[in-house]
């Protein structure tokens, strides 16, 4: 295979970026400079700014030999593009620079830890190892002693074609770096391996934090491990999941394993497994801890199975979710768009106590780049059969969000979003019974919808490729009661 250099990628993206007009992209959701994007990588704080890298193939809108694209931001909403950071240009990563993470070193440099793939994909000649590159926030040099961890370090496994996606962090109290990575063990299913290092370069195997045992999918990709209060969270992206009610769906899914962590013995005790997002497009999330102590998550807002289907003539393929704050409250993990988004809210339109009607629109409530909260209040328990918000609508398009109190579900339906492929277009989330009351916060950004239900107890995310002119919003109810609407446009250029 022809070697792909970083210089080539940087030149290519520099020449091609202007091909994409600003209105052909989302306003505040991250997209690739050009070509293809998948997982968020290296989500981190470096010299006081947020850095985000991503799985990147600039030369096509489909997945290819992986590079790392790069952006930075002061507030997680307005992103500045930086040149591609890594290319598959070393022997140990010639087949791809796969997912990984980043951290600032005490000497002021930034360390990237990633999976190098060597040899042919899905064959016994394929080797995945963990590698390092160090740089200044723009240019990175691959470490001369790469790879720094091979599968030989893990007694429980011998599968070196599935050993990937290291997520690094620093433990202040222990004065030590840790990293987790996904691996397969003897039963062929996934596990999360834990490693430690004093300097970020020389790594030791610690143990296996948790095993899949063929219960949640097979291979576990992109693990992330963190604590909020006295709870520990291991977020994993399993492949080959089997559906379980409305909680998990088939294929690539994301699971949050919640439990406790005994730091001394590095034992994670799993207590619960839950879904992170109930929508159609969400995978491989990664988190950071902000300077003010918030845990913020960002994910690839796409599904592997449908990621090759994008509109004809597309010049980019793949986008991230809005960064979301994770809040642990009364035993539940809530997600909310980061508070920084509020600074970009413009043109407020507020309605209170609008009576339920079969179908209504409200003057000023429309648009494709917005942050809207709708509070639904039935007259009494049982007086609402369903409440539907139809967004991105015109005569032939819409994306709908429907709450049915009797079923206890919210359904996100993009059947009429203009996507002409035989793909899954609907999914449902179970929601708690509040006598028919519900709060729905909806974020639209031209090519996506994210629905935060009841303060973020459930979230549903999906890509949409609806023509931008379809910008009407309708409210439809069967029953008696009222709803409130608070709607803002999100505007970055002011
Ligand atoms: C997850 C994933 C990772 C891998 C990367 C390759 O979406 O499959 O496991 O590192 O994508 O692009």
C-alpha cells in the first residue's frame, strides 16, 4: 500500500476545505475538515484550551486508512480547525492510526496515545498495539520506542487484532498515569484492560476492569473510565450487541456500566448497566473533566451500519454530538448540553400555557439551528393520549418526537427526513411516569436532532439530511392540557 504522509494530508485538506461552504455544515457540531470523520479522539484540555481530535480520512467521504483530524476550542461550542495531527506513516501504524486519547505532560507538551494498526484488517496478520506521539498542540512526533504496549502484556488474551482505543488519565493522589483499552479474552468477547505508567511512556499491565462474557455484545471498543462522586462509570462501545427491550439495540451500541471502584486493588464492581443514548446515531463517546470539575462527554453522532449512506455529492461525512455534561443525581446519570451553549442563544420566543390542539404552529417558532424546550402539562392524569412535535417540516418532510404517556415512551421518527435508504428510522426511549407531564429539550443543528428528555434522563440523537428549507415546527396533541415553549436560535457570529 502507498504510504500516506501527514504532509500530503495537510496539503490536501488545506486545498479542499474551502470546497465546503459554511452553510453546508452544522453551525456548532464538529465535522471533518474534509472527507470522513468517526470517533472523537484525544478529547482533552491543553494549555487552557479544549482539544478534540477525530478518526479522519480526508481523501474520501468513506472510511479509509485512519488519520487524526484536529480542532481546538475555548468553550466547546466554537471550534477552530487545526491541521491534521497524525497520519498512518509508521511501520506499526501503516494500516491506520486508530482511536485514542490525549493529556498534557508536566513539561508543557501534549501526549497522544493511540492504537497503531499494522497488517491486513481482519486477518491473522493484523496487529493492534498502543503507541504514543508527543507535540506542542499542532505538530506531533511519534515516539521512537513505539509501540509502548502490545497484547503480550495482558495474560488474559492473545488476540492482537482486537486491542485498541486507549483512554489515558492522570491520578493526582497516586502520581501516576492510567489507561484503559478494549481487548478480547478467551471466550472471544470483550474486556477492558487497565494499565499504569509513571511517565506516560513506559506502561505496565494492571488487570482487567470488567469482562463482557458475551453479555453486552462481543468486542468492547472505546472504553472510558471515570468517577463522579462515589460512583465509578465504565462507558464502553460494544460491537454485535443483542437488543434488550428499549434499552439496548442490535449492532454497535453504547453501554454505561455503573459501579464502585476500589482504588487500592483496582477492582471495579459493576452494579448496573444502562443505555447512554436511545437515538439512532451515537457511538464511541469520550469524556473529559473540565477545570471547574464537570464531566463532559462527546460522541460520534452516527451509526456504523448506516455511515456509508450519505447524501449524493456530500463533501463531508460524520459529525459529533453537542458536548454534554454528565450529572449524577439520585442514582441516575443525566446528560445536558454543556452550559456554554447558553451564551449563543439568540432571539428568544416564549409561549406559556398554549392549549393542546390537534395541530398548531406558533409564530416565531421555526428554524433549523435552535435550542427549544417544550413542557407538556396535561389537564389531569390520563387526559393526554399523545403529544407530537414535528420539526424540520414542509409539505413532504418532517422529523417527529412523540410522547405517549400510556406507553411511557418517547419516539423519535425520521422516516420523512429525506433519507432515501432502507434504514432504521425510528427508535423509542422509555420515560418515567409523571402523570403525563414531560419536558423535552430539542437541539437542532441543520443535519441533526438531539432530544434531552426530563432534564437529560434519556437522550435521543440522530442525523437528518432534510432539505434546509424544511424549517417549520408543528405541535400536535390528542387530549386536554397545555404546553410551554421556550425557543432560541443558536447563532455563532455575533
Ligand atoms: C470505533 C472504532 C474503534 C477504532 C476506530 C477505527 O468506532 O472501531 O475501535 O479505533 O473506530 O476508526
